[in-house]
């Protein structure tokens, strides 16, 4: 259950980061509310997962999931640049996250 909570909280990290980017400095109510709710869910899930998963492993995986999700969101929805180098780096992050899971 801890691993599921960690994965879901990493996905909610992507949600709060995306909402933060469209909140225009917390001047738009809807995205600001989504940001706050997703942040609480993300941190709560991380806290729950870290009760059984080592902190270094859990935090690295949480950040990796959030970074990958946010980068993909940026490329798909926010016109962030897409390049072979960027995709390669994201694949390396995925490899690191999977590696940490199997080392646990």
C-alpha cells in the first residue's frame, strides 16, 4: 500500500505543479484551489509512504515521478520545447526511479 501511495502522491505533485503554473501567482482562484488540494494530497501520501519506505528512496521516487509528469505536461500542454536530449533525460529519470524501486 505504501508504494501505491507513493506513486499516487507523485502524480499529485504533477497536478499541483501544473496548477501552480496556471495560477498566475495565485491570482486565479480555480487553479489556486486545485494547487492547495493537490499539494495536501501529495504531501499526505508521501508522509504515509515514508512510514515504511526509506526516506531517501521514497523522496527520490516521489520527486522523479513529479518531475517526469510535470515535464510531460509542459511539453504537451504548455508548449515547452521537445528534443531528443530532453526525452533521453526523462528516460534516464524513469530508469533511476525503477532502479530504486527494485533495490528496495
